[in-house]
């Protein structure tokens, strides 16, 4: 669950706070787990909801509401291997709005409609946040890739 929290947090310390609050909520509400589905899935949902609650309470999430936002992002994956730590840092470097929508959509599998409901934003805002997050991540990964290539060439 710490890995889940790290993806929503700005840094490790904030992730630790998210995790602590998440497990407090899990232990307080364990009677609500009815045995259908995996316990891990139920705990994951509780922890994600706690992360989102904290983010909403802090009201630091800034969403760009551009229904007309168009991106030239293509779905060509970057196939070079990146270590987990670098990918996590790249995700954490995104603004809170981008990071949250990216995690909910790309990693947790929520739809834009579900994200809009969870975060109290429009579906268009969710889509534009995801597009921009992908664009920024692709840029960071491409830059990291070229730095690695230059390092190998010079070595």
C-alpha cells in the first residue's frame, strides 16, 4: 500500500502520512469488509480514497479546465527500460492534479466519468489533465533516455 501512497504523494514523507491515515481507516472500518473480493483490493480502495480525501481537504489540487484542450500526444510507448525509482520520481514531480488523474486513470483503471465524480471536476478536465500528465511524463522519460544514451556514448 505504501507504493500506492507514493504515487499520490509529493514525497516519501507525505506518502507515509497517507499510509498511516489509510491504515487507521482500514482498522476502524474492517467490519465493513464483507468477504466478497480480495481483502487486498478492499484495503487498496480504502487507501486510495484516503489519499484523495486528504488531497481534496488540502485544496492544493489545481486543475486546468480546458474542454477544448488538444494534445499531439501519441500512443507510441517508450520502450526503453526505466527503473522503478526514476518512474516514481517522474510521477511525483507532476503537479497534484496531473498526478492524481494519471494515477486514477492509468494505474488504478478508473474511467474519466468516475474520476470526475471522485474529484468533483468535469470529465473534460479529467481528460485534459491526463493528456497533459502523459505529455509531461513522456517528455521527462525522453529527456532521461537521451541523457542515458549520451552517458553511454561518452563512457
